[in-house]
C-alpha cells in the first residue's frame, strides 16, 4: 500500500511540473509571434504583453520562495501583500521585472521558470501535497495548491494572449478590406478576491478615420477557486462573445455566449 501511495505522489508531482512547463512554453511561443508594434500595446487592463511577461517572472520567483518557506514550516511571505486582485503586488512585480528589450525579456521569462522547475524537481514528491499546517483565510496552503493556481492562471493568460494575437490579425485584415471600421477588444483587469474571479471584455467598433468609438459591446467571465484542487473552475460566460465586421461592411455581426446572433448597423459612410 505504501509503495503505491509513493508512486501516486510521484506521478502527481511529475504531472504538475509537466503542466507548468507546457503552459509556459505555449505562452512563450505565442509571445514570440508578436510584431514589435504589438509588444507594447495594452490589451489586458493596463497591461501590454511586456507587462504580462514581467508579471510571470515575478510569480516564478515568488512561488520559488514560497515553496522554500513552506518546507521550512512557514506561511509564504507573499501573503502579507494580499489586497484586492493582488493589484499592488502585481504592479510591484511588473515594475521590477519589465524590460524594454523583448528578446531579453523572453529569455528572462525562460530563465526564471527554469529556476523554479529545477528546484521543484529536487522536492520529494510526498512534500507537494503534505499538509504543513499553513492556512491563509482558511485555505490550506501546500506546494501543489500554489502550483495548481499558477497553472490555472497561466492557462487564462495564454488564452488572453492568443485572443490578442488573433484579434490583431483580424483587425489588420478588416482594415485592409474596408479601410474605415475595425473591432478592438480590450480585456478588463481581473476582479474578485482569493476565491472568485471576474473579468469584463470590451468589444469596441472604431472609426479608423476619426478614432471614434462608434459602438461598444461587452462580455463577462466569472469563475471560482476550487477548495480541493486549488484551480479555477465553474467558468461562466455571459454577454457578447465576438463582434466582427459584416461582409456588407455596413454592419457588425454580434455573437453572444447564449448562441444568439444579431446584426447592428454601422454609421453611414
């Protein structure tokens, strides 16, 4: 029985590390495809791709320190900085780790993650899920749970970054086709507390001749943190899913998460 438990713990540890490596690789591949002009374009609340990558470096080093603190029998010190959405702490991490040279920034993201993974591979598998008696607001803090939250957050960030790349390409195609209207999508800053996540996506139709916003739509995303796995779950989407310029170039096609679709007229030429 004991041998089977150790094997299961080893498999669980290896799976968590593999998922960390996989999602970070996906983020880096997508980020590397960004054009120089897009690297500084704000698309996620107040963040550009450079800010998002700097944020990842900061959390790599934060989780590295947190794992060491847990193994030493202490609550991770980053919890002392908790506020709404970790806003202050995230801003500090971005300011500390952002670099203007994009190639150097990508290399730094790889290096910080390599440091984290290298350390995790030295931690005995049984320590990943072990209850070390540390709690934050009633939430059991373990190495596995911290890493599961990181995996979940990075999966969300990868989806956001992919969406930004896709929308940028779509906007370029639309501009080439009509030369007047384009759809710009802005992801609002994540909101909520330790256990709830909310985010608003704004779809704006822009008159490229005047840069005026002529139509605005929005969608909502909500999720909750599992108290058993430490990952975001129960995702709920409402409102507008996508807005595109219609083939007639006189309207936009608005698609909703509930399956509805409608056309909304654009201002006359």
